[in-house]
């Protein structure tokens, strides 16, 4: 912890606490982080999905435990991103890399140690038979995270995420809202429920969720803009792994073109070598 981290943490906390809406796109390596910051974004997040894909590994939500990136591997990718840019970084910490509250607290402590100033903790277990942590345990996990943050002296933004809308009953709005409100009572600063992406659902969440609301876009379409989300009452917009998937789509399409046609039209749209060199040599 240092004064620079404290200042970034205060700035990041403040934009969650005040009125308005901001877009926080998600990076997965130093290059993607620098490109996002060079575009003008004042805060970025990491994406565990994008990080897994960059290592040729599947994302947490869709694979067996042994195939996932573990905590050490994830932090080996988070830390260089934090060190490479001057803006606040919110870390995707999945389920805290452990069931028990103590494991979540250790993960939050590591995130603070790396210089991150915010982090998501989700209640998705990765077990399709029991996809969500029991609500009482989930609340204790958020409380443990809050306690370690308060002890650190860093105004780290604790983001509580529920996957209630992605498991069990379709469009499980009621349970998602109930869960995030309990997480708010337990000490979360920002609340997040992937699956809330249409106008009506987001409007309901903005009205019934008792705290700053994060909405993820890019997962199911592009129906709503940041301005429209702001009008609905959303505080923060993230994009998860969608940008990483978009780039991998372009690569897959280019690979098919070369293999099947022997042509190279993909190269008509690319960043020049010189532009990338100049961008990546800058301090951002």
C-alpha cells in the first residue's frame, strides 16, 4: 500500500458513491489495458474469462475445477496490468478462490497488495449441481471481505456479484435482488447481477437494489447505450469478457479465411506497427 494506491482507491470509490454512470471496460493483459486507457477510460477492470482465454484455458463458469486458472495464476496476470497503467483497476476475483470466508479474505488481501483498488466476489460455485453458495455463507463471505478491507486502510471498492439469474429458474429476478441487497447490508459497495440486460429488468434492479448497480453489457447484445443505462439509474457499466471474445472471433475468422481461401483480406483493418510501438512505449 502506498499513497498512489490510496489516491486511486479514493477516486475509484468516489465515482461509485456519487450520482451518474461510468463505463469501466475489462482488460486481460498489459496490451489490452494500455489500449483501453489510451482511449480515455479513467478506470478499467480485469476479466477472468479473457485471462483464461489468453492462456488457452476455459472460463470458470463452464469448466471443471482442474481446468480453471487458480488464484496464483490469476494474480500473475492481474498484477502486471495494475502496474502497467496509472488508472484505478478493479480485479475480477471470481468466487474469491475458495468456499470459506477466510479464503475470500485472503484473496481480497492479495488484491490490495497487488495495487488493485476494487474487486468482484461472486456467489457462483462452479458446481452445476449446487451452483450458488448458500445465502448465509454468501453473506459471511462478503462480511469477511469487508472486514479485511476496513483493516487495510485502503478504500477498496467491494463488488458483490450474484449469478442467480444465470442458474436455476430462468430470469430469477427476485432471488438476485434479494441476494445483492443482503450483500449490501453485509458491506458491499457495488452490486452486480449478470443477466440483467434488458430495459425492463434493469429498471427494476435500479429501483429495488439498495446500492450502486453494475450492469454488464456485450454479453447478449447492444440494445442499450451508456446514456440510456444512466437514465435507468445504473451507476457502473462493465463488459466482462466480451471484448476479448470479439477479438478472438476476428482471429478465428481470419484463420479460416487463410486456410480455406488462401487470402489475407483481414489485413485491411489493423493497427500499424508504428502506432502500436508508440502506444506501448508510453506511460498510461
